[in-house]
C-alpha cells in the first residue's frame, strides 16, 4: 500500500511541475503588427496604371491613342504618370504591360487591323515595338452587310527603363468601340 501511495504522490508532483512549466512557457498573444512593419507596408505602393479609352472624332492622323487616366476605374499610382497618350515609367525593371482594343466596322473580307504597343526611349530616334496583334475580318457573303466586331488583347512581362514612354496604337482608330470598358491599357511593376 505504501508503494501505491508513493507512486500516486510522484504522479501528482510531476503534474504540478508540468503545470508550472506550461504556465511559464505559454506564449502570449501578439495583437497587430510591429510598428516598423506597418510603416513599411504604407510606404510600398507598387508603380501601376490602368487607363481607359477616350474616343475622339478627329480628322488628323494620330501616331498613338489617347486615354482617360482618372475616370471610372482608371488610375495611376506609385509614380507612374499619364502624359499625352503615354504611360511614363518611373522605375527600371520588369513590368507587366497589357492592352485591349475593340473595333466595330462594316464587314468586309479585305478588312484587317493592327494593334500595337510600343515604347519611346531616350536616346532612340525610332519607337521600339513591344507587342503587335493583327486581325483579319472573318466575313463571308452572308455577313458582308453586317457590322463586324473584333477585339485584340496583348500582354507581356517586359523589361522597361526609367523614363520610358509606353504607347498603344491601332491602324483604324475611328473604328474603336465607344463602350467605356472595351478599350484599356495599363502596366504594373512586377
């Protein structure tokens, strides 16, 4: 009987030691982020822009499209600036660049259009072509009197330099759709 009592006493003593150990080692709950982490999150605004189509009926030929940088879902932030149809890059590095255009025109088997994204870079006389899309009408004799609607979407991860000016152009700007969500262009630093 004494042997059983000593065993029971030993078990109770070890339970008390474990209880006191767990109280000492119990982690305290941390609420929120440390102040330096919060400040770092607030400072990091990724360079990005998304602009939407601004359709003008003009007779002068344009070398690039104009965009709306502030209306609706359009924005520029992190130092990217919209200027005269271009997105001005403020950091050298890898960027995701994208553009979508939608054209509406009378259907003709001979019609086609070209959608391009190019950059003008300091020290370079000619623009540097980044992406090109070609689209041909898919019309036949039954649909030749209807309106043809087609779109083109271009996107790529591209290395851009600080002060690069990125533009978008189409071969038939007068045929661009007037839907505010149909034509857009943007970039963000990866």
